């Protein structure tokens, strides 16, 4: 009896496993269109001001959020945030603030949303002051050197002078990838200063993101630089949402998934000349 | 290094619009903190311990805090802790007024200290009205000691307005920095900013020269 | 708003290195600026026109120039002319240039607190200038100069944060680097604020000691 029972249950289990597969053969998933309906307007309970999405941005990131010749904020992120606000039924309000004020502002409930592309790291993922959203890009960190230099790989950078924006992950990753001590790297206040220091020969290489490096190469005089082909690190980057607004986090995460699926992110990257990493985002599960 | 000032043709209007915030901030701070600084100076030199000691303590504390932190507290901490919400320009004016009141207050106190003690005593002994004698006798004598550092700190404040960018005031330097990132022309843009600051400062220097002539000390070294 | 003090503990070595740099930079600036600014202040009081004019021009031009711009040109501009300045030297040089001008005005204000009758008396008596300055002018001006001098010192200790522009990792830039790295603002900003307050408290203690010793009889 016991023997029979075991066999029977084994057969039942096998059937149970095979049955859905047999059914699935009837249609191909590649033809299916996934429904991404969402409530419009999206009911958000915790906004700082009703009907408004207050977004903090420095306006100092090439291609993503910067001031155009007309004096208006523009860029791929500005377009994306504007569309996001519209889809949520909100009016976007951009606050131009120095970087020093972005995080305190989120913690102090002055802004709903901030950061144009915060690379994920342990400290940021576990912060109580804000939520990190789903990634909007794969953050590829690279080293930029002068075109006429002999540096072709990260190994060539061992022992040379390196620099980057102080405190940023881009600099940290270059330091790690080239085996430097952190104190030996020149911590500069911004991308402009990094570019100048490289041109002047005060440093031989600086660590930055692929987005910024691409923008640099395309800018006036950018042909004197090159990007080393091996990245110093590959991670992901997203936005920061006010920690008092979990409903906004859900909404933003949903919309990022939607924009990635319907090609909005790719379209905006193409429009602003940014390298598109939408396809690579599946590594983080969406 | 090629130097191309034509960047001011395209970016100039955007940067110069920030001059409005810069000037409102500067004027607001200098005008509001002037009378407060005199009061603080008087409190710092007061004979009453109940006035002097709190003033000394506050002055030490406020002067010791970096102005950026004071701005942060005004804009980011007050709304959370005390539910006081100011827009960024108001918060910047409030923060700088607090800071400058004590910086300038110390300047005024040093001026009051420069007037010989005997005069204060003589005024009290003669029963002259306090406020009038302060205005007519004490302050005019203190002016040569007050003016140079007072104008110095005002000129310091001109450049200090740039800190307000961290709490969302889009004053001139914040805009200039954005233009620098967009154009990669830091030297051209910074030269322009320096000239504009120079013009504002020139007014303050003229004010100093005028008032030093008015309250001339006339003491000179022959060498 | 959350506050996690363990973050400060973890970053302690970096933050302390920043604090140390701030202290060294501050001390170097004050040690160089004190005698220089006294000379400039005395030059401004000189009866020799060219001398007082030159000193006055220096003071006014430098006070009108933003240090940020001076430093930017020294550190990022000069290399294109083949002149390289190390970060600390650039910061120190720039700060000395500017602080001397400001401090000179503070000290001159103190010197002018000495009644003008004394200047005239010294002239009439034919007292040698150097002796007049050392024995009469400065001893009387010291009690008045103390307050403005130490206020300038307190302002200068915080102004050293400009050094971060030329990649000197001082207190503010070390703290802001941690904010950028971790995206946690309150902890590191609070650390910086407390450190600056303690430094200015130390200066206030020195001021109290000095003031007691220079008080007029």
C-alpha cells in the first residue's frame, strides 16, 4: 500500500508540473501585450503641496538637467519628470538648488523628488531619509584621459595622478580600479574643475559617469579627450523620493517600468544625445 | 587658454537675472541688521549682567556657526521642528540677518569700547538723556572705529550671498555656475561675476570713504 | 528626519583629517596675516601720500575681489601658462592675500581709537615714529583691536572652507564628501557645525586670556 501511494503521488506531482506547460504551448508569450494601466490621476496622499510635484535639481548635469540658452531648465531628466508629473495629474515644480541642499531638502520635506541619477550603494539603499526608486539607467563609471596620452587601459593608470568629483562614487570606483589610496586622488568640487585639471595636466585621468563623459566628448573642445574602454564599475542609478511618500515611490517605480517598456526613456536619451542603457536594465529584474 | 567673452551674449541675460535675488538679499540683510547690530553692540557693552551675559553667549554661538548651516537651519530644520515655513529668499534673509547682527554687533561694541569710559560716566552724572547722548556724543566718536570693519563685513556679505544657492535662491553665482557647466567657459563667466561684484563693492567703498571724511580722525603717522 | 551617530563614528578618520587640515590652514593664515596686516594698517595711516594710497588701493581692490575667483584663476588658470601651484599653497596664498586686506582694516579701526591728540603730541615732541607706534599707539589700541581681531579670526576659520575649491580636503569638504557618498546630510553637517563651534570656542578662550592681559590700567 505504502509503495503504491508513493508511486501515485509521484505521478500526480509529475502531472501537476507538466500540465501548465502543455497548456502554455497553445500561445506564445512574445505576442502578448502587457497591460500597464494606471489610475489617472494617481491618488497621492502625502505630497508636500496638493497638485504639485516639487523636484529638486542642480541644473548642472550635462544632457540630463541643465540650463539652455533660453535660460530654461532642460534635458532628458527634465522631460522625463515633466511627463511623469503629467501622467500623475500633477504640476511639476523645479527647484534649482546647489547639490549641498538636495539631501537636506528631501529629509526636511521641502522636495518630493530629487537626484538626477543616484548610483545605488549600501549607504544610500539603507537611508531613512529617502527612498531610492527603480533605476532609470545603468550607471557605467569610466575613466577619461587625454587623447594624446599613452593610457589605454585601467592598468596603465596605476601610479599616475587621478581625480574626480569629491565624494562621488565615480571617483571612488576609479580609485579602487586603479589601486590608488583614497588620499592620493585629487577630490575636485565639480565636473568643470575635473576637466580643467585634466587639461592642465594636474591629473592624468578622472573618474566620471558614461553620460557625463559622452557629453564631454561631444562638447566644444571635447575631441582632446578619450574614454578608456573598460569601465571602473557598472551599477544602476535612480531617483530619490521623499521618505514620507511611499505612495509616490510606488507611482514613480510603476512609471519608470512603463517608460522603459514603451520606449520613452530610450527616446529621451536619443533626443538629448545620452547613451541609452534601457536594454541592460533587465539585469535588475525589470 | 582661449578666452571668448561672447559667452556673455548668450548666457548673460540668464546670469544677470540673478542679480535681482543677489541685490534683494544684500539690501535686505544690510538694512535689517544695521539697527539690530547697534542694539546688540549696546547689549554687549551693557552694565547690566542680565543683558550682557546672554548677548555674549549668543554672540559667541552665532558667530561660531558657519553661515551655510544657519541658512540650512532656517530653511530645512525650522519647518520640521517648529513648523515655520519660509520661502527660500526669506529664509536666506533671516539667516544672514541673524549671523550679521552678531558679527556687526561685535564691531559696534568695539566702537563703543573705544570711547573713553569717563565720558559714559560724565553723561550719567550730568543726567543727560541716554538716547540723545548716545546718538550725539558717543556714536560719532565711535564711528572711526566702527566704519572700516563694518564696511569690510558688508563687502564680505556681498560675496556671501552666493551661499543662498544651497537653499534654492537662484542668485547670480548659482546661475553663473549652471552657465559654466553648460558652456565650459568658467574663466570668462567668473571674470564677469567678479566685475559685477566689484561694482557693488565700489559703492560700499565709496560709502566708506565718504563717511570716513565725515567722521575724520585726522591722526597721521609722519613716516 | 533621522539621525544616526554611528555614521560619524565610521567616518571619523576622514572627518578628523579634514578638521586637522582646517586647523593648520587657519593657523598658517593667521600667523602670516597678523604682522602683514599691521604693516598695511600703519601704512594707511602714513602721511606719505604714496604709501597710504598704495595700502588703501590694495585693501579696497582685494576686498572687492571674490576669493573664489582669485583661487579659481590661480589654481585652474595659471597651469595653462606653465605655472603649477599645489592645492594647499594656492589656498594659503589666496587666503593670506585676502585676509590681510580685511584684517588691516580691522586693525586700522583699532589704531584710530587712539585719540588724535596723541599723534599730534608725538609729532610735537619729535618722538621717533617707530617708538611712538611700539610704545604708545599699539599698547593703547590693543584693548580695542582685540574684539575685531578675534571676530576676524572666527570668520577666517570658517572661511577656510573655500579651500575645497582647489581640492584641499578640509573640514567642510570632507563632511560634504560624506554627504555626497552616503546621501545622509544631517549627521555630517551637524558634525561640521559642532567642530566649527568648538574651534571658535577655543578662539574665544584665547581672546578672553589676551583681553585680560592687555586691558588698560
